[in-house]
């Protein structure tokens, strides 16, 4: 099976050169990616329950549950960890609440260290079992939709480069 990929280092260099020739190219590419991949980000955010998954998240503290929002970012630069992403989909909770992160990732690495942690993981697994690794709601939906939005992102980059190539040939 052949999978399409884009060399991020080469893309960074190409985008830097394109900014000199055609200043709006990166802006247009960013807009195009947001328009095409944005619905997938909203779909991933919609997979997260609106109501708290357990009663312990129904409070007003820092660990309370809040609705989430999906966003798309185009980063031709390097990421902090791997440096290998071009388009990022982020799911962030409203009001800076941490309940979503706790619920999404609880039980991913361990079965809980404290008694309350084990009880939290048991309760979440009873209602929303974690399939594979990575997360319960958003990451699971991301896993399902990744091939589709990855193909859209690659198509968008190729269309932009074709458009610029046509301008340069003239």
C-alpha cells in the first residue's frame, strides 16, 4: 500500500521561498486548510460528551467538565516534540477547565495509582471504555477520520503548489 506524505523540511523551505515570490500564498493555504479540515475538527469535538461523564466532574472547580471546541492550525514550522506535523487539530475545553483532559486520558498509561484514581478509571471504563490507547472520545474519533482529513490536507497543499507553479511559469 502506498501512503501519501509530505516532507515537512522541504515544505518549510518551499514556503519560505514562496513568501518572497508570492506573499499571500501561505495565507491562502492556511485559509484553505481551515475551510477543508475545519469540519473534521468540529466532528471530533462533537464526539466528546456535553454532560460530565461522572458526577465528580459536575462542579465549578478547575477539574470540572466544560464543553469543548475543535480548531485547526497550520504550522509549517517545527513542533515542540516531533517537528513532523503540518496540520494540527486541537480540541480544547472552554473556560480553561481540566475535566475533559482528565476524562480523555484517565487509564491510558496506568490503571490508577491511588484508590480514587482507580475508582475514576473504573467508572469511566464502565460508561466509555477506552479502545486501544490515546483517549476515549476525541482521539478515538480522530483515529477514525484521520485518513480523510489527511488526504484533504495533502490535496490542498498540492493545489496551492500547482497554482504557484502556473504563476511562476508565466
